[in-house]
C-alpha cells in the first residue's frame, strides 16, 4: 500500500486534536455504533484530558483512496518541544493548523521553525474560520510573514492552504465552499506530501531510528520509529547502535506493531517508509539505531535544544512525611526520574553530592509541573525547590535565556503589564498593537528569570482576562539581579491542628493558605504576610474561656476562604529558602534551613 507520513502541528488550543478526531471518523476508522470520547488522541493520559493540552506525541493512521496516511499528533507547548523535535524526523510533510482569529502564536513559531529547518513543505489549515472574530485573510498573511522570517525556501513559501472548522468537521479551498467534510484535506495530503523516500531502499539491510519509548506489561520495552531501509519481521535478529555507532545490544524482535486507527496491531512485516513499533530489546532507547547485524553505521539523530531551567527534587522530610504516599525513599525517586530521562530526551537528571536530592533540568515550569503531577499520582512524596535558570558561558561572558512573551490583554490593563515586564523583570518591549475587540497585543523579550512566578501576578493585574504565551527566544548577556517576591510569609511556630479562632485573628496579617482543622507543623508556610518580612505565628491559639459572658464575645467566627495554590503556582511562588511539599493528597509550602555553604552557592548561581 502507498504511504504518506504527516505531522499536525499547532499552538495550544488551536484545535489540533479535535481535527484528528474528525479525520479518524470520516476515514472510517470507527464503527458506526462505536462510542468515542471527545479528543480521543488525548484519552490515554488523564493530565492531557484535564488540562486540554497535548503532552505526548502520538501516532495514528487512516486509509484514504487506497493510501495509508500515518498522522502524528504533536504537542503544542514549547515545554514539550523534545517530543516535537524527535517526531518530525519520522514524517515527510506537516499540516500547520492556525486559529483564524488568534493568528500564529509562539508555539506555532517554535514547531514551524523545526519543520522548515528539516525541509518539510507545509500545508496551512486556517481553523475556526466560523468564529465571529475570525480574520482568515489577515491570518494567512501573518503565516506567510512568519515563514519568511523563519528562513523558508521559495518552495516552502508556495504553500497550499485550506479554510476549515475542526469541530464542524469540514475543510474547503475557499471560504464559500460546500462545508461538507474533510475530503479536500485528505486529497491535498495525497497530492502535496511526497511518498517516503525510504520506500526506494526496501531491498537494503534493515535500519530504523527510535524516536519514542514505551513499556508494555506483556511485551516489555517498545521503540517506535520510521523504517529507513529494508524489512523486518518478528523473529529477526537485529542490533542496537548508539548515536556514536557503538553496539549496545543484539536481540531478536519479538513483535512488530503498526498503527491502525487508534490501536496498534501486530503485522507480518515492517517495510521501509512505514512507522512501526518494535518489541524485544532490553537496553536500546530513544535516538538509538535498530539495524540488521551487518550494519555498522548509526542513523543521524536530531539535536535537542538544551534545557533552560532546573528544579531540585528531594525526599519529603517534613513531620507529616509518609502519611499520604508509599514511595518516599530517595532510591525510588531516583529510579523514577532516571526512567523519565530515558524516555524524555529534553530532561536531564543529576545526583547531588549527598545523594538525597536530584537536580532535574528541563524546558519550563509546565514540563516540570506535569512530571511532578504524574509522580504524585503514582504515590510519590517529594520536596521541590524553586526553579532556577540555567546559564551559559561564551567567550568569558555569562549568558542567560531570554523568552519571547506574547500577551493579549484588555486595553485598560496594558500599562500595568508593560510596567511589570519592562521594570522589575528587565524585559524589552518589542511590539504593541491593537488586537481588536478592545484588546491589545504586547510582544516583549524577557529573561526567563523574570517570568518565574509572574503568571499569578499577571492574572491579578488583568483581572483574569489576559492570555500570556511564552517561548524560548535566544541567549543574551546577563541582565543583572531581578527582584523576587516582595511579600513575606506567615510561618507556623507550632505543631498540631489549626484553629478557626486563631486564623480569624491572623487575617489582618495577610492572606491565609490554610483553613480551620488542617494539620500544620513548625516551619510550615500558612499564609502570605502583608509586609515584606517573614513572621512566625501561632495558628493553634484558641479563645480563652471564662465564666463571664460579655456582650459581643460570642460572635460567630467567619473566615475568609483561603488561597489554594495549584502545583505550578506553588512552585513559582516559593523563594530560594522555601520548598513545596508534594504528596498524593496535599500540596504544602514550608521553610528550609540552608547552611552557609548552600547560601553562598545559590548566591553565586544568581549572580
């Protein structure tokens, strides 16, 4: 059967996974009476469904007019760019999905730059053209300008485009088309995306570059990739080569699986050009080459952008440790992190000298947050430090990562946003223009250090109506110290259970993070101080009882609802001398006591 391999790329929430749902339905991949969940490609991961974002790249396939189309659904957020960079090496074309109202956004730029650098010719789909605020023609011009700025070739700039509604399940060559189905998109993929060049190498020795790693309870390790040459079937003897060409292991293929609709099915033989999964290896991992025994040269693997932030994962050593989770030892935490680093090439794990904590480096706070959330759901208890930016040295000069921030905000709040970005956070304003409907679009280049903890302030400054998107832009000379959190915290000075009367008296001191009848301990952060210094308080102090009944002394205690932080909010909120205690049931903040050597090390790291 003829084959086409294509990746669908887009910014977060531009309708990518919804469009894949409709492609599967209209290609006959589902039975007529089959019950199908919404965003079916995200249904394998609870966090993806809860957050409405794609985290893991996933493949599926459909058949159209006698051709098998392998479709790869890629993550839209730059924090998961390691998935994108690997997965694009498997395809021969990309379908770029752009919201006709919002236009190209930061993650659109990130993924598209990777695709254009690989020489892939894009198909542009202007999605959500039926929205009231849609402006497809202006969006099309912005896409062309984006391609030109990213250094696209003349062939790539001559891209075909379609007008579509993913949720409506239609795509047409013009705005006044029949709006019936997605056949125009299927036909364009067949005519525009070339067949895999690997099909011409079907008679050569077998070679495949592994791009994703998975595990099965019955089959063990499984590696997915595109067959670059030759054929392979279950029972064949092959070997794994590292990127340097060193032999890792030799093994017999126990199973060959291919994507058929939403499932992976065993097939008799994998042929050059197809995307398949192999099982049977014990050591081989992502970026390794699986090849016939006579092959001695490894396939080139795509370079992965370096990580930009690091977080320290440690054991939970608070007085409440071990009450919620069952995985609390440093050995178990290390095994889990090493397993994550093996399958996710964008993450690096290093041991600290004491062996009780581990420095995990990655792309961003969201990527770290998803990893921690997965671990807490698996029963882990952890203590997490504040994210720290990773610096580089070049010609004796210290460089720091700069991010491009694109903000859509109501006109009345633009002053507060610009003041925060360009003042304390050392950002540079690049562009400010009307975005229609009473909104302004702000583009700024801000040090990554300045954006840690900014999301909460941003939502407060814009009354929850602003939208902030960010992406790694470049390395730039160090911009000097950046002021951190201004407010101090309220710290419990006692162990026990919080009392409503005590919290009521403490409300004049600041905002509370806990409610009544919650377990607290000495050193635990229970609120934010209204001033810039930390304050130790007693949340256990009850009302003194007397046998005299005075007027007004029996008033009911009415507490202001406490501020409940999510995982990413808590990690971004804490200061260098604070930790987030993460358990399967609770997220707590607490102070940690740094020895003088640790304080000096952190001071040097922050400049």
